[in-house]
């Protein structure tokens, strides 16, 4: 199975009296690397939460799965909050997130956690205490959990934030492998240089859609300035009929 196409049609999200998303409409093509960029508070993470069913919204969000669908959806957050003093190994952490068998019974040996850790440069570290890892190492483990099982859609919320240079290289390789496998990738990112290099398409979001298209065309200085202004000056994109 390849990944799904995603439709956001006239999506509104309001918290109290604050408008978070205002008529957001865009399409994510199946099997592409689609980046969301914009200022803090511009609604990028809120749009992801709405997609994952974690935020109430108005409008339509639809996943169009190929074949008999649906497939596997994975999510990688910016970070994870936990008590660093917990006696939790990396393998225990993966077991909590990735298996149906209760984690207190131990890791399910039918799941190859080692292979996922190897893909993110964490080979041989399954028995290390999760709380003793660096921020970059913890982020690699979060990437590893998204590979179990192999995802058809992966949602990435600024996954490069804590990564060092070696981790960024691993992330780029992983993104290329997932894309080659036909996985749909929706990627929130603040590093516009990496978006230019790695994304198939980019959407600028500051409460509403300000631009949408090929990264090299869309990420011009003028558009980026408008995007990161406190009050967007460009009109939002036309709403898309479902």
C-alpha cells in the first residue's frame, strides 16, 4: 500500500475567543513529502492535532486511502514529557508505544525493535535507560517508534529540533526511504533551508493558508516575510470543494 491523499477543506479551529485556524483548505498528494511552515502560534501543530482527531474543528478533513485502506498512521512529536528518573529502558519505551501486549510483561519478541533502532543510528542501545539519553537520542527513538509497523502516513511535528548533525543526516536518509516506499509524509518544520531541499510541496500557514506550491517557488523572501508577520497581509487560498 502507498500512502493516502489528505484533504483539508475550510477547516476552522477556535479556542475561546482566539481563532487558531481560519478556513484552512489544502491538499496533500499521496506519497509526497508535504511541509507545513509558519510562525509559532500560526496553527501548524493545531492542524496536525485536528488531523489526528485530538482537536475539535469545523470543516472537513479526509484521508483518501488507496485500495481497501485504511493503512498505518504514525506520529512523531517534537519531544515527549516524562519522568527522567523512571527505570525505563529504550526497549521498554518502544514496547509501551508499539505493542498490544502489556509492556509490564516485557517486550513482544515478535517485534524487531532492534531493526528500527538500527535505522535511526541507535543500534545496541535498546537496554539503555531512556531518561539517560540526550535530547537528540530521545528524538531518534521517537523516530524509531514511528517505523513500527511500517507507516503508510507519517506525521512529523518539527522532528529535527533536537537532532545533531549526525541525527539530521539520519533523518534525511529516513525521509528519502519512506518517500521511495510511497509513504505520505506531512511534515511541520521551521528550517526553511531543509524544506527547500527535501519537501515535494510546501504550505505557508499563519492561521490561514498564505501560499501552497513547490518549495523553490513559494519560499521567496517576500512570501516568507508575509508568512512570519504578526498579521498576514496576503489573502488565503481558495477553499477546495470536497
